[in-house]
């Protein structure tokens, strides 16, 4: 498995010699101790706020029955995926930034890269599903049914299945998960230039970023145009 290099001699190479220069648990990257500390503080603030805010949303959803609508179920899916990042991802990068090096080895790096990519993709795909649901309900011929949870559960199933479909391949040889940046976080191997890795990066970019983003822009853009037309007709 290739991991990113920060030396000039290995910056554009994926050779075995360059790969052997990376060791988990040793200091890497080009950040100063102050830089690592600033990253750790930022991660601590973001992780804490993300944990408590998303946990509060889930608690309120469970406590108050009036909030348990199909549309809110989709929002809970987003909050759940964000909460999982705060629990299963952020603490490891926070600890690594405090120490200035990755602390939990290669298996931990692969785990971190996978779960963060998975939950991040779930959140983005769920936002796309949510935007399409609003678009189809407000501009379609059918009225919203607050008692019908089938569409919401189907949307949740689609978001998780679709995300797993695109985040599992690096575990089976199509690209890989490894160290990135200052050596305190892990993600998809963005640095390798071989055809197999490049093809995965392109697919991940197109189908897990561009496509959901396009759906969101299109659906809310159409809704905005419809709202403007209603205002004009009322005026």
C-alpha cells in the first residue's frame, strides 16, 4: 500500500523505495509543533460542537413525537452520520495532532480513512436525497404524506448503500486508504498516479461529489424559480 511522501524525491513517485520511507508512529509532514497544536485545537472545537449538537438533535427527535416526520427522518440520518464522524474519526486525528504523528498504526489508518470517507459520503448523498424529496413534493402532483415513512427509509437505504458501494473498493485493492497531509490524518490515496488509483479518484470525485452537488443545485434552483414565480403572480 502506498502512502503519501513529503520529500521532494518521492513527491511524484509510487516506487517501493519511496513507500518504505513511511513508518506509522514516527513524526511526518511539514507542520511545526505550533501548527499541529492549532490543528488539534480546531479539531477539538469542531469535534465537540459536532458531537453535542448532533446528539442534541437526535435526542430531541427521539423525545418529541411531533418531530418524527418522514422529512425529519432524513435529517436524522445526516445527523447520525455526522455524529459517527465525531465519535469514530475526529478523536483519533485530534490525538495524532497533539502528538504530531499517527498513533494507531496501519490498520487504524485504514479504519479512519474508510469511516470518514463513508460517513462524509452518506451526509452528502443524504442531502441530495433530501433536496430531491423537497423538489418532487413541492413541484410534483402529489401531496406530502406525513404518515408515509417508506420513501424516507428508502432514501436512507439508498444513501448508505450508494456510499458503501463507493467507499469499500479501496479495502479490496481499487486504490487504498493511507496517511495524508501532515501525517496525522488518513484518507483515500490521493497521491499515487497509477491508472488504477487515478480511475478510482475520478469516479469518487464524479459520483460522490459532483453528482450529489449537481442534484442539490438543480433541485433547489428549480424550487427557487418556482417560489419567485409564485411571488410575481401574487404581486
